[in-house]
């Protein structure tokens, strides 16, 4: 690890807003999704216990545990809690990481913040509507953007092409 990078990361720690869902920043298409006022407890009986842990306690499912990792049908990936559309199947790729990965999200549906839970900073992303933790974005994806949006499969719901998207929940 480079000393300058470590010092810069440590210097940024006080500026973070780590508790709760504050500190989320909308992506460049601000306003496309309206944040909901519900606390994490609101979603507890609306998703599985595993999904709630990932979505609202910033957990991570084990690599290779999601059936969505190797699913390559046409369709839309929505947030498992509020059903907001997050990713298109044409933006999905096999990253070899064991988690569903995408080259980009749909516009205006993702919020990001710095995550220092592993000491080294990463960019964490959430569903703008419900605040549910989805995963992390890395700069090691395929061209043209070079991004890998690494998502917890349990935080997603897949809707095959031709089927209507579910009504937004919340």
C-alpha cells in the first residue's frame, strides 16, 4: 500500500457521514427517483431475512450464492425491497467474482457514498428510493466505461422481458 494514498484516505475519514442513510449522493441524473421516508424497519417484513440484512444492514451475501450471477436472460433487475428498476440485462456481464455484475445502472436510481468498512475506500451504492444497499462499484470493468457494478443478488429481483414490471412498493 502506498503511504500517500493511506494518509489521504485516513484524512478523509472525519468528513464522512457513516451512520444511517445520510451521506448518500444521487448520481448525475438527480431527481429521477424520489427517496422514500421509511426507516429500515419498514422493510423487514417485505423482504427475506437475508435480503434485509444485505439491504438495510449493508451486509454481503457469499460469493457464488446467487442464482442471478449466471442468469443471462433478457429482462430488468429491480430492487428487491421497493421494486425500483436498477439495471438492464444488456448491461450485465460475467465478472468472475461470484456476484451479478453490470457495466452501468439505469439513470437516476442509484446513490453512492464512500465506504471505509475495509479501511481502504470503496464506492458503495444504494437504491435511491428505499436506501437499500446494493453493492460496490469498481473501476475494473469492461470498456467503454470501465466500471463493474458488483451487486448482491439477494438485493435484486429479476423480471424477464415481456413481463410487466411490478408496481413500485413503499
